[in-house]
C-alpha cells in the first residue's frame, strides 16, 4: 500500500498582500491547521505548493517534522510528481480552507471511530467533496470553489489516487496544479459527495478570505469549546470564563504565567502564616488558588480549541502541588496562632472531605467544594473575627453530611 500524502498550498493572497495560508486563527496559521488536520487523518507526508522561499510554510515544516512526519515544499507539478508513487493516496485541500475536523472525519473516514491523535490505519473514502453552485461560499468565491459541472462546484477537499499527478505533465505549463488535478480526478471517475447544510453550519467550512472571516470563526470555536461554569463556585466559574475574553495570541504563555503567579501568592501566604498573620496568609492563598485555576482554564480551553486528545500528565501534578501548598498554609496559620495538636488536624479532614464531595459530579454543590479560592477567603474572614477553627469544622461537616445523606437507604 502507498503512502497517504496531503497536498496543501500557500499561493493565494488576500487584499492586504498576505498569504491566505499565513492568516491566523487562535494564534496558529491556516496552513498549520490544515497540516495538523492532515496528520490526524493519517497522512504521513505533507507536500505544500509554494511560489517563493519566503512563503509561510517554514514554521509548519518544523512542526510537522517534530511530529515525525515528512514535509516537502515544491514549486512545480514536476517536483510534485517526483515525490509521489502511483499507489499513494492523496488528500487535497484548497489553499486557505478551514474545515471542522470532526465534519471532515465523518465525510472521509469509511469506518468512523473516536478521534485518536492520528489515524494511520483508517481508510479514507476516495471522493471529491462538492457544493451547489448556489451555495453562499461559491457565490462569494467562485474562483476558489470552481465549477465541476452544471450541478456541482468543488468544495475544496478531495481524496484521490496520486497516480493522477503523473498526468500533470500532459497539462499546459504554468497552470493551477490543484485545478488540473481536480479535472484529472474527475476524468478518472472519482465519486462526488455533496456537502449538506449541517456540514457547513456554524462556520465549520470557511475560506480564509480575510482576517475578519477567521475572527468570526475563532469566536465560534471559543464559544463552542468554553467550559461550562457553575456559579455555586464563583471563583472557579470566573477562572473558566475569563480565558474566553483573552486574545488567543496570549494563550501560549498565559497558562504558565498564571500558574507562576499562583505559586508566588501561595509561597507569600506561607511566609505570612509563619509570621502569625493568618488573615493575610489566607487571602494570599485564595489569590494563589484562583491564579492556579485560571491557568487550568487557559490550558483546557487551548487544548479543546486545538482538539488535543493527548493526556495532560502535568495537570494532576500541578493540582497536587497547589493542594499541598494550600493545606500547608492552613496548618501553618493554625500552628502560629496557638492552635492545639488536635486542631492542627482539622485542615486535613476539611480538605479530604471537600475533595470527596467535589468528586461527586451529580452533587449540586460539587463546584462549591472545589472552589479553594472561595474557601480561603471565607477562612480569612473567619480568622479576622477569631473563629478560624470553627469555619474549618464547618468545611468538614458540610461535605460529610452531604455524603452521608447520599448513602441513606432509598
């Protein structure tokens, strides 16, 4: 069996003079999105048509090679043909086309299954995807979604035999390689499949004709992937909502910056706890917990936007570190406030029981028990009025009662 190869392009420019392929969505170029989609569909080789060495493919090439794939930039049909064998499978994507990956998987994968990081063993259906001539995309960009016949226009994606590439030598020189390849595939009787309105809904199939189009698609993606927030845990809800309003160009460093800020607040809280200043210590601990939650919010939204299915192994370690620092702050604040040995065990019981309650996904108050920032500020307020120990007892009894009620016979 041949090699599954993706044919992409970085040739067309928008009105501002930029390449369509270098316009950005969620701080990634259109070409990078296309390359990642191709890799996830099992392509092991990416070939990109370019017109000069300064085209936007270089950064994508480094990324593809880092993922273990091949990347080749070519400037002619002859160079393209030299890379491909007759039995190779070729996924062709229109220059600047942004397609929802789940939609494309459903259209092309013959035996759909849950998306893995890549799908090299999954067979793609050999077909040309089409649009109706009256479709809004075709009417807006007739030069991109070219007419196939009286009833169909190309939708910008095809899976064809790479053997058709070797017939490009028979085509007039200097023409559009992708257009020629489309015609050759039609002559080879490759089946056509019409896109439905559902496939294109909510910006799932768009052409990067300008930055405004991608900005709209970006807003739709953020709204689609935003985490559900329950205001029973107000600070956790804020940590989930705020990343939606931060421009994606900041998402690269926002998770690390937020987590670092959280650690600084927590270490400062420990210092104040050791100085017998429990109120300041707990306020700082609350700020640290919120910053750490914000870091988690950025990470989750970014991973969801990029459809990153790889396990986030560092998330558990970060969560355990934050919990350990918070617990140490509570114990230290009690110790330096003159608490007895018995009272020093209260934070451990309170933290353990709130964790157990928070793990009950169907419990309405689960988000409240997960909200460490809220608990820290409540404890700070209690400490200011001299009832720090009492509020810790409440934090332990509250979840304990809820858990016991769930165990009662039905």
